């Protein structure tokens, strides 16, 4: 093989590798599929916490999309208001705002739970303006008060848009979009300069999943 052909071959292989890496880290958009494609029934909860005519499951999903459409910037700071009052936020704020706008004030709900069952939480000094913005606290609250679901990502029918997924150090909302295997995308906010807030990460982060919850039946 000539030196020129060898160089061209190396360039092509490097190009293929770069494309694969870009795809794996979601720089290249992944094709989306939906429940109908897999003949999966879309879950509709029986409750409507804020009485707006939209069931909680769909309400949480739609409010997730609405919040992320504002394109929040990533910054972890303390807010005296509890909920961020500017264009900044972190992963827990995706969940907090999705729940708040569906009728679940997670700041108050979690604070009340901490006051009554502090021994269940890793909290020494209670501060309701920050406690609900920590992943471990949200996981404890959800484990105690929401419906716990499968952690098996291949059980695709039991992963539905509007569910909450908790990783060891991260949290997000399950999307109604899925990859070609039927495994759902995740709405999340993980880092500065994030290109898309809806990503195909569940397989990649499977080993880090510690919780999967639904707010109501």
C-alpha cells in the first residue's frame, strides 16, 4: 500500500471514529421514535393535581418542555427564593419546575417531609430553599412518596414520558421520544453550553440509575 493510500485510510478511519464519538455524546441528533411505533400504550394518570384539565403525567412532561424551551444556563448557586429567579439552573430545577407547574410544589412538599422524617434524609440543618435542589434529597422524597418503577431500561413499556429518573449524581425527566430500541430519551440539564436538553443517554448511564418514579397513578 502506497504512503498516500495509507494516509487517506487513516484520515477516513479517524473521521469515522470522530463521527461515532459525536453520535455517542449526542452532538449528532439521534432519530426519534414514539410509543405508537412500538405499539406501547401511553400512560395517562388519573389525577390532575392543579385541576387544569391535563392529567399529571402529561402535565409534567409538557411543563418540562416548556421550562427547557427557555434554554436555562447552567450555574449552581443558592437562591433565597428557593426556585431560581433568573435564567440559570441545574438538573434538579428541571424536575422542580416541571412538578411546580403541574401543581406539585416540591420545595414545600419535600420540606414538610424532612421536618417529619429528618432521619430518612442526609440533612443536618434544614433549609427548604436548597434541600429540594439536591439529587439525594429528591431521590429520598420520591422513594417515600411517589410510585417506584422498574430500573430495567429494556422494559420499555414501563418507561413513559413524564416519569422521573434519578442517577447517582444526576436527575431528569423521561421524554416521550425513544431511540430505535424503544429506550426513551431524557430531558436534563447537566453542564454549561449544553446543545440539547433532550438526549439519548439512558443506555450510556444505565449503571448509574438509582431511581425511576411516577408521581401518580
